[in-house]
């Protein structure tokens, strides 16, 4: 599924897309399970435009060429929340079953609760 994905972005570009109004879509690739006090699973992120439906998959920046690009997977709920919080998402809805997804919007100061 990811080998021929031309619409891929690294973290910096992902953040810029969210600043431009794209929404972060969390896709659950592997159902979550609770171990002790932490939820584990496998999630990846896409930046999705409400205006034209354009989608960009978040990938790791470790590769040197297009063939080395791989989706950036998150393995824990705290890791996923921390990443999205740093991107400006102050409220996070996380899908816990494989195949489900949830859209997030970056919040500005006016959107935050008092």
C-alpha cells in the first residue's frame, strides 16, 4: 500500500500543512491492547484537506531516497498524543480498532476551553 505513495511528507511539512488548515487523520493499523497502564497498538497519520480531499502520509525522515521512505508508525497512545500535541492538536480522538480512523484539527488559542 505504501510503496507507490507519491503524497508523502516528513514531520516539518506535516506541521505546515496543519497550520494551513489540513486536519490530522489518525488511522489505526493494529488494534490497541492495554498492558498495565499503557495502551499499545499501531497507528499512522495523514494530513487531509477539507477543501480538495488531498491527502499526505506522514513518513520517517531517515531514508535517503523515495524507496527508503516508510510510514511513521506510533506504537503507544502516549507517543501518539505527545506528537499530535506538539503539532498543535490540543484535543485528541484516538481510534482503538484496526481499520478505524479519526480526524483531528489543530486548535488555535481561540478554540481552547477557558
